[in-house]
């Protein structure tokens, strides 16, 4: 479990499902881009414009996808922040743990984070959660019909890029919304 103060959470960010280099994701998720070059550039620019070099990033899975995609290592070298990488369903074949990168703190399947007394579970796929009765911050579901940014009933916060306008979202801001 990771513990953060409210003040520390001001320098923390969440984002999921970038799918860099994945041409078909534009069609599948009705992304607003003409092509993968535009998509890649906008998501990368938005990431680095918001996240400073020393900020903490909870990346909730699915960085790249596709046979023709560049390696995760190539993309991670371009991204600001100290990244805690929560693996997604398209990350299972990636060798992230063996790729020594300065900006990757660690790679895991899920992480419990306490911000003051607020418990959060960071995970890619919220359907893989059992026995957790608090807030879940997740990706995976993208912008499927009916999926909300904040679902008060199920206590889920969806940080898939389509939901958060292709920009990382500040953890402190998220906490303020649900308190």
C-alpha cells in the first residue's frame, strides 16, 4: 500500500489506455483524430505539458498496441514523470520489468493507495476487482456507452484517455471531486 498526503497528491497524475501507434483504436473508440500520427502527437504533448519530470504518474495500462507499434521502452523514454505502471490486458506480453528505465518506479497489476484516509484501488480492468468496497481508479473500458467518468453507484473512476479528453488528470482534483 502506498500512502500519500493531500498535498503530495497535487503532484500525482492518472491516465490509461493511450494505445500509442494503434490505428484501429481511432475507429473502435471513435477518437477524434485523423490518423495515428495526430493521435500520438496530441496524447504525448498533453502528457508532457501537464506532467513535470518529477511528478508521480499512475499509468493504468495499455500503453501501445499493434504489430507495427514502437516498443513500450521507446514511448516511455518520451514521457515525463516517475511512472508506476499498472499493467493492462494489452501489456501482458511486454517485458517492462526487464526494461531498465529511469522513469519507471515499478510495474504491478494493482496498487492500493491511501490519500489521507481515502482508500483507492488503482487497476486497469475494474472487473478484476473482488472484495474492494471503496473507490477504484481504472482504465480498460474506454468510452463504452454508459461508462462514466465518475460512477457514484459502483464507486469507479474511469481515466481512459477518451473520457479525460486525452490529458492526464490530477489525482488531487479527482480526490476533491469524490470527497
